[in-house]
C-alpha cells in the first residue's frame, strides 16, 4: 500500500508524479500529444487555470537551452489556440498566495542582491571562494517578506494576483505602489547583506538555526 491519501484520479501525490513522469517519457521533444489525465489535473488543480476554467487539450515538450539532457519546458495548448508553459508539478504542490507574493518580493530585490555580489566577488565570510549567493544576515529575507506580507489582507493579495497577466509569461510583479513592495525595498536600505559562497551560505543558515534553538530552549 502506498502512503498518503488519494489526491487525484485515485492516486496519492507520489504515485501520481511517477505515473505522469512515465507517461511523458513516451513522447519526443516537440511531439504534440493528448492526455486526458493531465488535462483534467491542470483544469482542476492549477492555481490559475482552475479559477479561470482553462483546460489545455494538447501538450508538447519544448527544448530548453541550458537545461541539460532531460530538461524541457512543458506546454499546454489552450482553448484560445495559444501554447503556454504550464506546470503540472505545481498542481501537486500548489503555491499559496503568500508564496506567490514572496517570490515577487524576492524578484524585486534581485538588483540589490546582484549589486552586493558585484562589489564582493569573493566570499565575504571565508575570503576564499567566489561569491555565488547573497545572504540576508539580519534580518533574514523570510522575516522581511513576512512583515511585508503582513501589510496585505487576503483581499489585497487576491486583487494583486488577479491583475497578473498569466499569458505574458513574465514573473508576477506587485504594483509599484504596493505597501508590501515598498516595505521590502525600504527594509533593504538597512538590511545587512553578505555575498557568500554556497558553503558559507549554508553554514550561516545552520548557525542561525542553532542560535534560534538556544533562544527557544
Ligand atoms: Zn565562503
């Protein structure tokens, strides 16, 4: 017996994932195919398609440059005769409104973060390896995002997300006057950032977790 409750078509998430992955292996890149189960899954569980009554009728895998041998974009053909990238895996683990807003906030500070890396091409912590990422030392990004999202009601979030033009395939952005966005940008004026290598980023996070445990005990 498989663990987990049936999620869709009588299958739990793990079984469903494996089942779809196997099905998709049967098709070559650019081959157009139909699959009732995936069509239904997207129509019922995709965060955008489900609320807008969109059911893709056909699918294809498209080569994605730089994605390696097994990487591809998955596209659906929608009733408007439009092909669009659509994630079937997101149907299994749908993003919450908060996740969507947090992604938008993260994108919005990308230039600030890149600037730090440009100024410190070598890891600020170990001074050895090239810097690969930027750590929000204090406060952590998740904390900034949480405070920012706290400025929004569920209705504000719904409104912001509903204005998003899914067909454009651009990353979701908050309007320039959004209080959550302004809070996040403002917090970055004083937030302590550190350009770090991957290993030092992990060890920073580990140290913070240990410190939190100490406080909590
Ligand atoms: Zn380092």
